[in-house]
C-alpha cells in the first residue's frame, strides 16, 4: 500500500469534521510511541520551549550518568542511543535555537565524560561530526544568537 502525499492528506483532512479529526489523532497516538510523544509535545510542552529544553537536558544528565563506562564498546552504544533520542526530541520541537542549545549541551556532556572520548577514534569522530553540524546550524541563526552560541562552540573546540 502506497501512502498518500502530504498535500493529499491535507486536502482530505480539510473535509473532515472536528470529531473525526479527534478520533484520527487518538488512533494515530495509539499505534506508535513517537506519534504519542509528538502529540504530547504539541499539546503540553510547545508553549514553554525553555521548560522543554530544561527537561530534555535533565533527561540527558540521567542518561549520561547511567552509561556503563567499563568498556568503550558499551560507551559507544550508549552515546549513540542518547544521540538518537536527542535528535528525536529536536525533531519534535522544530525550533533551530532549541536544536543548537541541545546539541551544544550534548557535546559539552560528551567532552566532560570520563573516560575521555578523545581516546577512542569512533567517539572522537562522532564528537567532531556534531561540532561540524553545530557550526552549520549556528550560521543559520540570527546574528546575536550566532555570537552567543559561537562562543560556546569555541569553548568546546579548545
């Protein structure tokens, strides 16, 4: 079964009444965790973006504290999992400032992590890729924000 395009879906949704739309949203939320998480963000957290950022940061702190640091293999798996979840939360927001702030926080936590990620090539490369992506994303922001986030990025690049 081939899914319809976004424009086709939009046209069809315009012809539905509010009760049908409610039932469609609830059915979507029932089938996939990501749909439920996105709906939760849109309904409850999108009004307070700074609060959302703080909650995601505290969740990152917990995840970094739970990493099994006995072996680089486990560290790599855990950090990739954390980054995957972080990218999902960034997608929910869709706000460029939120994206930059959360990625900067992730990179800071990664840089401070012990044992050092710089002793492992894979983790070092992951860190460098995130810094390069941050550089591009910061360039797309307003000039004042570019300066603020740029100075935070310079601290990470040593």
